[in-house]
């Protein structure tokens, strides 16, 4: 029985336990003169949790610990010279023994010790599967009958259920936080390995990007200057914000202050559809439509504009993040109390004056936060710049020429058959950590501005 089937059966048993607890609580309520402490549904959930949680805990622990225990027993029967295998060799050997045990074809004739180890592996897996099912079933049924028998009018079922829910919410929050911490530490460790090859000052303040894929000698590592990539990222992001901020803000003002309700209910979802379009579609659109359009437009006015350039990537990226600016700004402007508008209009101000001098200043902290969040979204974009920016890691200020960004370089350094112990590949982790710090800084600044300067209205 596979793990998914086991989980489905456990969920079915929890559903049965819920119904039994619900029925039992109603029967107890009908046979007592006092009131039940909690509603019947809470007693049903309490029985279901007693039924499912212990068995689920055993399932998780068993799944995590069983492979190590089985591997230890199997390797105890192998020849002594097999004790010095590397972790990769151990994994390959366990895969081979698993194939032999399951009857799949393997290369070469299995050695006698491999056949014996495979038989032990199959026997241990079978015993472990039956034992896991038996322990889970015993705990589930025991929890069901114990919890069902404890149902009394004085039992605070709601309190117990809410404690379990709070623990589950705390666990989910911890998983999200620990995942972020794990990503940061994994990048930090690999970035430190990269800095053992390349001086951090040469990386952060270098003006040339020209890694050479060679592994002999320090001088053959090439140049790993971050500034051309960082400037290309900032140039494209600035162009994107020059497109998205005016259009998004004007759209938000019109939608919240001028548009009739029927138009708002239709136009706002249509605008937000832009945020759901895959970025690869934007990249192809930039490469096939926007880039040639800008190139032809430049020819008409006598300016040389490359089809793949910072302008092309920045313009399309700006179109992509318009919904981020407009939706956030619209929500923030809509939260400004109507009494402020009425007071301004009552003092003789026009509608446009009210928007400029009352509504926008009141909503400004939130709008600035929306701009910074959109900027962090633009800085971390990958597919549009991969297809439309041109991938030229040269430090220049011409938006009509090709540039390269941090995200494009990460893709390039990790694409293909690479050696992850070389600085040419490890640099991707240093770039990723730098990008993470930049976007984190923008998000922190946005939250600080919103919290410090926001207005609280009654």
C-alpha cells in the first residue's frame, strides 16, 4: 500500500470519527438536563483529531526514519570493504539493491552478496509496511474510542480544537519562515565558497564581467565585476517604473474617483488580468513585436535602437507591473474617508483640487509603498530580460543598447553542464544573495514608509 492510499484511508477514518463524535455529542445532549459546553461540531472535530493526529505523527516519523534504519541493517550484511563508500555510491548501491528486490533489470550479473542484501531489503520493506499500517490503525482506533468515550457536557471541546488550530497555524508560519531562512543560508554558504576564489571587493566594485570557464590557476577565473549587471538591472527597472508608475497611478485615480461603478466593475478585473499573464509570454511579445517596433521607430527619427535593448525590456516590464501599481494604489485611495472629500468640496475646492491636495497626500505613504513593491518585482524579473534585454554585460548609459542583468547572468551561469565547485557556477549564488538583499531592502523600506506615515481614520 503506497503512502497516498494510506493518507486517503486515514482521512476517511477521520471523517467517520467526526460523524461518530457528532452523533455521540447529540445523544449526550439529549440525555442531560444541563447545557453542553461546546457545539456538537466541536465534539466531532475533537474525536476526528484524536483519531488522525497520532496516526499522522507516526506516519511522518516512520517515513523519515525507516529508510535510514533499513539501510543500516542492509549494509551490516555487506562485505567489510563496502563500508568506505561515499554518500553518492551508497545511494547508487541502494538503488541497485532496490531494483534487484523489485525484479527490475539491472546491468551485469548481481553478485551473491547483492542478491542476499536485496532479499533482506525486500523483507524489511514488507515488514515495515505492515508494521506501519498496524501501528497507525491501532492509534487511530484507540484515539477514536477514547475521545468518543470522553464526551461529557463539561468537556471544553472548542478550547481543545482551537488550541490544535492555533498550533497548526503556528506550524505553517514556522514553515514559511524556516523556508526563507533555509534559502538564505544555502545561498550564503555557496556565496562564501565563491568568495574564497574571488575577492569580494573585486566582485562588488568590479567594472568588467568576463568569467572564463577554466579550472586551472586563479588568473584563469576571469572578471566577476558586479557593477555592469547591477546597472543593467537598475536601468531596466527605472524604465519599467517610468512606464508603470504614471499609467498605474492615473488608472487608480480614475477608477477610484471618476469611473462609474459599471465601468469600474468591468475595467479593474481586465487590468488585473495583466498580472496573471506568464512572463514568458511578455518576453516573446517584447522580442517579436515591441523590439522591432522600437527599432523601426528609431530608424524613422534617425536613432539607432536595437530590437533587444534595455528600452524594450523595460517598457514591456513596465506594462507587466501596471496592475501591481494600479491595484494597490486603487485600494489605498479608496480607503481615504469620504468625509475628507466632502469637507474639501464643501469649502469650495473642485474635484481635481480635492484629489491633488487632499486625497493623494492622505494616501501618499501607501502609494509610495506600492511603487517600491513594484520596483522589487521589476528587479527580480527574469524571463522578459532573458529574451528582450540582449545579454551584453557592458557598463554604459545608453538605454537603446543591449544590457545584461543579475537574473539573466544567474540563468547563464547555471545553464548547461556546469561544475558546481567552480567559481563560474558559484557566482550565481553570490548574485542571488545580492539580489535577495536588494529586494528585501526595498520591501523593508516600503513597510517602514507605510507604517510610519500612514494615517489612521475612524
